[in-house]
């Protein structure tokens, strides 16, 4: 069996161990020696497979302690999407627009449901984040952490954890590639007003207005990318 194929086969077997054992992030995996015996493969094959799975955040190797089920985050996806967009941007392709359009399509497609079903507690959280944006705007810059928290809170009430992770992944990927390319920072006052308008639409339970507010928010990003 070819070296690459062997590593992939061992990775698949380790993933099956996790699934069959119903293991969750943080649970310990068999030791390296136990995996060698259990899977009947070489120590090098196990090590290569574990390193590959660690890069995908499926396992976590804690030197001196053992190997555990990893956090299973979408971070490798974010890295891949951001790097792809940066490379294609340098090749003259509209990769940043494409990345933004995917995120816009997801958010605009969901915000109407949010407007109709948003719990009062979540609305209160969003209002607090908008207030923080107002304070940060007066200081000259809306912090990326505040913006990220806003967009996470915006769709939390839908109760879809994978959706929340995917939306956050696209937020992080677009932010990272724009920072890597030294994209100009947005006007903090405009950022605050756009987010405030989204919250106002949600408070009014006006789905159409909320969709329009989301599109206006992305129009601002579109203009900065064009510049």
C-alpha cells in the first residue's frame, strides 16, 4: 500500500474508533502503542495519521499526557478558505467578492426568520452589543470582537449549532483575508449605524426591513472592496 494511502486508511480507522466509542471532545484515545497493536500497522503510520488528524482538529496530541479527541472546530476550513481567497485575489480573481457573497446569501436568507422569532433576551444582547459599538465608534474603531459577537448572537436563536459555526467561519475567513491584504478599515460610525438599523428592524419584527438592512451592511463591505 502506498504511503499516502496507508496514512489515510489509518486516519479512517481512528475516526471509526471515535464514532463507535461515541467519544466527544476531550475524551482520551488509545495510546500510540495500543493503536499500533489494535490497527496492526507500524508506529510511523500511526504517528503520521495522528498528525494529519491533529491538523484537522479531530485529535489533540498533548505531549507527555496522551492523545485526545480534538475540539472538532471549523478552523482548518477557515484557514483553507482564507488562503484560497488571498491567492486567487493576487491572481486577479474576484475571490473576496465571492467570499462576501456567500456570507451575504446565508445571512440575508436567515434574517427574516430571526426577525419573526427572536427572543427578547437575544434582542437585549444585540442592543447591548450595538451600544458597545457606539462607544467604540466614538473611540475611533469598532472592535472586530464586538462585530463577531454581534453576528454570532444574531442567529443564535435559530438553535442550529452547525449553522452558527459555518456563519462564524465565513466571518472569520473574510476578516482574516482582508487583514492579510491590508484592507482599509471601515468607518466606525457607519459600522455602528448599520448594525443599529439591523437591531431596529428586529425590534419592529419587520422581516423585509431586516433583510434590507443586512444587504445595506454588505453593500458597505462591497464598496470598500471596490476601493
